[in-house]
C-alpha cells in the first residue's frame, strides 16, 4: 500500500497535529490536577470537560460553515494563534493565587478555538493525499494523534510532578502550539472556498440534514457518542491517581497516556493491515470490548491492571474512530465536508468533554468506582441497542 508519508503536505499537517495534541494533553493534565488539588470536588473535574464542550455544540452550525466557506488551512492557523494566547493566560493565572473560575473561562476560549479548528483540519485531510492512499492517511494521522496523547500527558505529569507547579507546563504548551503554527504556515495547500452557494439556512443546515438522511453515518457517530459518553473514565483519573491508586501527578500522566498507547498501537496496525472486510461487526465488537475494559478499570486496585485496562480501552476505541472517519469523509461531497465534520465533532465532543461532565456528576453521586463501572455497563447496553436500531451499520462490509 502506498504511504501517505511520501507527501510533503501530509507530513507537515500531521506534525502540526501531533504538536497541538501534545500541548492540549499537557494542559488537560495540569488543569485537572490543579483544579482537583484546589477544590477536591469531583464535579469540578466535570466542569473542566464541560467548559471545553459548550463551544463545540453552541457553535457547530457556524464552525462547519466557516470550514467550507474559507481556506481550511488559514482557519486552522487562526485557531492555533488563539490557543497560544490561551496557554499564556493559563501561565499568568498559575503564577498568582487566582480562583478556579478564571481557568474555566480560559478553557471556554480553548474550546472555541478547537470547535473551529476540528472541522477545518478534518476536512483538509482529503486534500493532502491521493484517494488511493486516503485510508493509509487516516490510520497514520490517527496513530500520530495517539502518540501525541501518549507524549502529552506523560510530559505534563512529569513536569508538574518534578517542579510541583503548573506554571512551566503552560509555558511549554505555548511554545509547542507556536511550533505547530509554524508547520501550518509552511504548508502550500490552499483549499479556497468550497461552498459556492450564497449563505442561507439551507446551506448552514446541510450537514445536519445529510447526517440524518444517511443512517449508516448517523448510526456510526451516535454509537460513539453514547458509548464513550457513558463509558468515559478519563475525567476521573485524577481521583483514581490521588485517592485510589495513590500514584501522584506523574502516575496520573502515565494513566492518561495508557489509552493513547493502545490507540497508537491499533492505529499503526490498521495503517499497514487495514480493515478489509466485516467493518460493521468488528466495530460493534470493539465498542463492546471498550465497555468491558472500562468496567475492569473501575474495579481494579492494581496500577498495572489499571494500565492494561486503559490500553484496551484506547485500542478498541481506535477501531471505531478508524471506521467512522472513513465512513464520514469518503461518503461526503467535498464542498460539504466541513459542515458534516462539524456535526461529527459535536458528537465526538459530546462523548469526550460532555462525558467528562457526566463522569463528574455520577462520581459526585455514586463515588468514582461505581460511576466508572455503571458507565461501562451502560456502554454494553448501548451496543446491544444500536445493533437493533441500525442493522445497515451492523452489516457494513467494505469501507471503500
């Protein structure tokens, strides 16, 4: 299979994507530990995720429209500038004795930047490689993204643990986002304006209508939404690291990296051994495995077993990501990819950031362990329900 790495624009793109992910995960580790150390309230960890999710759902109609109406590379560049400024703001707040609420305000800004960047970047990917290497590009991009999720939490936890302060973490994040911006600036690809029609409610809502009409796409992205929304345990990792496993901020960084290690390993496998047949059944099986591994993590009192469970969580989730991304991008007309991807990113954001809020609420009610176990059971229920509701998705064979 031809490798997407042979194309210069793709190499620059995934380099910027990697650096941005590293910085984002360093911020998540530092903010999570900083907020929980200050308040000791699980619900406050949920607010960290909620602050980053609200812009994605509130601006979803606008962000996809912007990605289809303006040059997608330039949109990504502007978003990088905003995240650099937000990292500097977190740096300045951490140097003083600021209350928690200004941190949430900065996270809202970061969430807004990500809301605009995500559809622009995802819709940009098909422009960087020929169609015959697109599947390889998706797997490699996912792999590099996962490696960023490994390096970022580990680096953030290590720096925080060694220097006992979030200040150097935020400084490093600003510098890392700046390097990502330089890579994006070096790209030669220009998408220009993809949507030629005048702005109207019909063009703004086209992405939602397309997803609703395409039941395979709707089933794939909604399966991920509800499975990860219920089964996500990442938001509660500071509680497990501090109160249950007693492993400190460096251990928290390792825990946050474990799902990404599994995801990176699976993405690398899919890059060179792509899923050729029975894509639908395999995806459902892997989402069920995701739920079972979440239950195992919640019940574990061993650091090694917890790492193993989180590794399986990441690896199984990556299969769903791989199938869903190809279904969404390959089946969508070029001029609509921004809007359809924006809808997809709302679902992804709901499953991740809103899932973090849901985890914080249930942990406040039930405790961390019960919240994770109940969420894993809920994921298994979702898999069984979606098998019945979306038979066409269950029967998907080839992705091409």
